[in-house]
C-alpha cells in the first residue's frame, strides 16, 4: 500500500443528489434481530456522477497494478490516497444521512485517507466484518461506519457485495443473505463490528471492478467509548 494524491483537479458537479435505499431490514431479518437507527445499513445511489467516477478512475489508474499478482481471496490492487478535498465534497453530499451522535461520540466526518481498490478477473474478498479503528493522530477519534463507493459497473460482471450469515474464522459462511449489485456512483454503507452486516465481495468474472472506501469517524470523550476493535460492543 502506498500513499499518493489522487483526485486533485477534478471538477465536482453541483447537481448530484444522493438517494437512499435501506438494507438493514433485509440483513436484520436474516439474523432475527431488531433494526436499530444507531446501526445503519443502506445504499446511497448517485453519491458521485458517472463522469466524476470516470475522472477518479482515470486519476488513479497509474497507481494501480496492470495485472493481478494473485487470485487468492483478499488480494487486489490497492493503495491509500490522502484526499481532504474528496472527503469534504462527499461529506457535504452525504453527511445528513449519518447520525450526528453515535455510541456516545460526535460525528467528525469522513476520514481523509481513501482506500482505492481494483479487482481483476478471479479476485474476491472472503467473508468478514468491518472493524473499528482509531485515527492515527487522535485515539479519541474512532470509526463507526464504513462507506464504500462503486466507481464502475459496466466494465465487469460479478463482484457483488454479498451479505452473509454464519461467518466462520476462515472467512467461509453457511448462508447467503443478499447480493448488492454494484452501480456506478453508489455507496454501500454499514455499521461496523456487528454480525448482521457480515459480508464478502463476490468474485469478479471478467473485466475490472474499481471501488474506494473511507470510514465515518466520531470523536469520543474517552478511549473506552472510542472502543477501537469493538471490544465492548453488545449484540442485541
């Protein structure tokens, strides 16, 4: 993983208006647990326009591998871009969809380090839960919600985000719950560290899948409440 600037110079559109599609009822029904406002799971369509996505893909192309290094689950071309402008632009568009207060913390916004990934044919990600992490400079700022944006969809088949049940330590699972099909400019969003939002990235059959991810960060009054790793979380 390397750190490089990516989207400097891109022209952002003023007319982009996201549309929300709730996924929590589907996932929670499979786990027989209650839908909770403080544990969101949803899609946001039209977070980025198709032109903006194309510009981002072009801007980061030279930072990606040109061929797969491995087809082992979990491998893909990836790097992190420190991009404050991108985070500010997107937070202005989507910030209203996130709790201002959560788990005793106050929302900060999107982290400025964006994880870019490109999947080649045959690549996938095994089953997992997204885990919390603290800010590199302030241990009272910790993540709570993952935001992954699909940068393309016409250029590949497969690659769905599959919510799963019965996650095992080796990344396998016992039951499929729901497949979220990538759509250019849409974001898939979910609360971290709870089993009902366990998921995997299905194998890309052909073409190339491009995504980018950042987490929504919250500031807490103590490290105990920040709870990096989710040690104190309760499932109910």
